C-alpha cells in the first residue's frame, strides 16, 4: 500500500472509487461535485491509500485548512474489505505528521452519532469530544 497526496487529477480519474467507498458510510451524500470542490489547502493535505499492485483505492482522507493552525477532516473512509488492516490508522498518522511539520496543531471532524465504529476509532487515536450538534459529534485532536 502507498499513501499519496490526493490531487484533484487523481480524484477526477478515480471518482467512481471515491464515491463507492464513501457510500459505505451511513448517512453519506457526497457526489462528484463534493469531491472535486476546491477548499483552502484541500489538495495539499488530503490523502489517498492505494494498492501498489492493483492501483485500487483503499481509502482516503479529505480535509482543508479552516483556521491558521487547524485542519478539518470533511471525509475519512476506508473501503469495507480493507478495514481493520491499519489503513485508517496509517492515513491518520501521515496526516498528523504532515500537519505538525507545517505548524498545524489541531485537527477537527464531525461524525454521525450512530457511527460507533468510527467514533471508537477516533477516540482510540486521541480525538476528544468537543460538542454535539443535532446527530453529529464534533471531535478534535491537538497535535
């Protein structure tokens, strides 16, 4: 497996894989235009995990810079058949290292309250609950 920066060109040429993986998440609504929408530093910090042999997309993190020293994860997914293989952990670790090297000191995200598996993953990896809004938990991690 290889972790790469997710470029807009890669996203365009692999949009069906990104959408397929994303649709495995409960309450998911992202379509092509959401994935390709430009946000601050999105194409600098977003990551993709790819099988080096098959070139199949295994997972991704899409994020953008929200404040001077903060990144927000908009979408984080690993395909079902590749879950529990440390791919999410490796993606998150790579993002944290990149953030830290560029003076980013906080990562935020929202997760649906029913997505217990994701919530447990984030808590296990150092995120803390900041607040709850409607059906979403807002979590953050200080680097």
